[in-house]
């Protein structure tokens, strides 16, 4: 194991690791809100999106046991609902995104 570590420990790896650490430290020290944002993104990605994926998988497995005509009804309704949900998310993002960013900017100054 020590030999493998010594083989890995060359100037290229040392420079790469030190630059990455510097960038991370500079990024965190220059803007602490990024820590919170990264944690939020991780939580949303991990739990919310995994939950949505699991619900879709359960729905598709449920549809496999149903007659084909049920799938012909459920899938278009689902696509229609998801499209409208995405449009609403976009509208709220456009409407309130600037307001939210202004509020965060005032708190950081």
C-alpha cells in the first residue's frame, strides 16, 4: 500500500490537489452562501429528485399490470400535468427570482 501511495505521489498529483484545494477554499471564503446553496442542491437532488424518480418507477410498474387502455389514458394525462407544472415553475422563477436575488444581495452587503 505504501508503494502504491508513493507511486501516486508525484508532482502532477500534488499540483492538481493543491490547486483544487485552493479553489475550494477561496470559493468558500469568498462567498459563504455557496456552502448553503450546495447543501440545498444536494438535499434537493438526493431526496426530492430521488423521490420523484421512485414515484415514476412505481407508476410505470403499476401500469405494467393494467390493461393497455389504462396506459393510453394515464400517460398522456401525466405528460400534460408535468408540462403544466414545469411551465408554472418557470413562471414563478421568472416572477420571483429577481426579488429573491435582490433580498439575498442586500443581506450579503
